[in-house]
C-alpha cells in the first residue's frame, strides 16, 4: 500500500483544472423498464481518472463529514495508482460495508457535499461510486479474506440482521466470539433487503456479505421476533453473555384518512417488499406481487416515497404522482433520487394534502380528494408548517395509493424487556460513548436509537457498541476455546 502523498507529489492546480468524467448510469427510458441498478459500474480507467481529481486536501473535510471518518484521500490515492484492493482495505479500516454505503448513502449531504469542487461550481469527486467500485473489485477478485482471532468461548446475541446488527456480528466474530444473529424476516439484510429497492442496490451485495459472515462462523436464525417469540432474558438464560439490539425503526406511520382501508391502498414497506424482494425471501403474507393500476399516487416526500414512485414506474404504471404537503425545498429525501424519479417520468404535486379516498362499487380505490396547502410559520422541525387553503378541495382519479409518511420505532422491546429504558415512542436510550443500554450487558445502535436515519450512521454506532461488547466479554471469567 502506498503511503500518504507529500504536498510536493500533488499538483493541486492541475487537478482542479481537470474535467469531471461523470458517473455512468442507465438511460431513463431504459431503466424505467428494469430493476437493475441505476448507476453503471465505472471502468477502471475512468475510476482512476476520477480519483485523480482529489487534490488531497490537508484539512480533509470529507473525512470529517463522514460519520465513519473514512480516510477518503488515502483510499483515492491508492485508487488513482491502480491499487484497487488497497483502496478497498482503506475503506474497510473504518467501514464494515463500503459496498453498501457507496451505493445508498446521501454523499451530497456528507463527504461529497464538502468537496472543494462544489465551491468551484464543478461536480464533486464521486466518492460514493468510487467506494462502491473498489469494494466490488475486491469482492470479485478473490473476495474477502477470512481472518479471525482464536475462539474465546464467549457468546453474543445480535438482534436484527440489518446494517447495525451485521456490523456488530462481523466485529465480534473477528475477535473470536461466537455470534448468533436473530431476525424477524425470512432472510438477512434488514432495511438493505426489505427497504432498499434493487435499482438502488442489487441484493446480491447483501447476499455476498452474509456469505462472508457465515464463513466467519456467524449463525443466523430467521422468522424470530425478539420480544415476541423469545425475550432478552431468555437469550441470557440460553448462555448469551451480551446482547446487541439493532432492530431499526420500521413501524410505518399510519395513513389516517377516510377510505384508507380500500383495496389498492398500500403502506410503503409491504409495497416495496412485494415489488422488489425475491419471492422466496418474502414473508408468507407478502408473496403476491402488488397490483398497480394506470394511475398511482404516492403520499410523502422522503427517500421511501421516492423508492415507491420509482418502483411503481417499473411495475408498469402509466402515470405516477408524488403528493407532498410542502414544497420541494422542504422535502427531506435525497435530491439525487428525486432527480432520478423526475427523469423517469414521475409527476410532483407540491402543497397538496389528501383528505379522503373514494372507492368504486367493488371496494377498490378510484379517486382521492385533496386540498391545497400554503406554508405558514415554522414547526418544531424548523420547516414551515403547511396550512390548508379553505375552499381549495379537488379530486384526482387514482387506481393505487401508497402511503410513505415515515417510520416510528417499534416499542415492543421496551414494553417487553424489564428495565430497558426508552424514550420518544420507543427509541432505546444508550450511553453514546459505549452503546450500553440501561440493562447490564445489553447494547444498542442504529435506527432503534436514532430513529429513521442512514446506513452509515447505523454502522458508526454499531462499531462503537461492538468495541464495548468485546471489552465487556473479555472482562468476564475466561473460558475454554469453543
């Protein structure tokens, strides 16, 4: 691996003058008819040229902006010199899943958003796609190296096979601990499989990661809900000496309008699962694919809403409309995905609020009554509050309505686990320095602590918890190697 460059090795003025090559992607008219990833892989030559645009900033704002503090300049230095696997190793020093973060994180709000090229009015160095490129290269050219310390004889349980749980499982398994992951879904991946559509990240990326964990010795138990099928106390009784809770925040906000129970009305998560997940990996009650008509309305403005509109396009809807009660300026979702949706023909109705769904004689949704909104004073979130405009009601014909209004934490664990402190409708309270909960030997991280957030923030919290869990286990009486 090359060392970090000295200032004399980097022609910053020359690099700043170089033209960006852009990130290859499918043409909108092609991709709207398939579920393949929107972005196409870099070829090695272009990846190296894009990495060479990095001017190796002394302050490295991109590193500070990354929740994992990936050493982005060093990784790109390796990449521009053709050391693809070394570049991947740099990312893996701090990240457990660069192949995922490189695809799904909103880099424009993180590392790429502070890139010096932004101030110059030029495209930033495409850190995310370059991260995905080197991670994919590593995986397809020899794969991951299975390295782990000798068995300690200690056992850990991980609840949730999403980004946080997978990170903890990997870190503890590498330290020689026996790890079992429990998950409520039929297959591993959590939000990476059951929330993120394949056109954003092909699910084979998740499968490859799970194969690696299994090779490390991690065991998985699916279709098991902790707090319902088995409790945390029972896990401890079964010999698990420490437990990590990474169950996410997957309870969808209820769509409370008259007619929400009509046929053709979906909640976002079941719709995305039925539309994007391979049939054999879906729960039994979600085996049938969704039926979309000619005109689909998706309610909401976040990333999940964009996933729903883009899925609807691919399922054959002739017209797809996103209905949002504020303006585009206030939309919380990733601007990149919103732009992709526009390119694929999705319409946006801003300052619009559904008030009633109207069914046909057979009990299927046929129309949606809405009211126009205007923005008032800021609310608790800092965004201007939408206020109905009296007398502005109107009706639009729809065949399918999808509610994507956001998510709440699942209060089940807090309600079923004695002495587990929670707050704000079920979020788990932790010590931010260690990930420790109010229960001795129980740790937590990710969306069940933060609320709906990013894969990268879940990974960052999980790595803190994994370190503390390892220290806790090693402080227990020694055991014979398992």
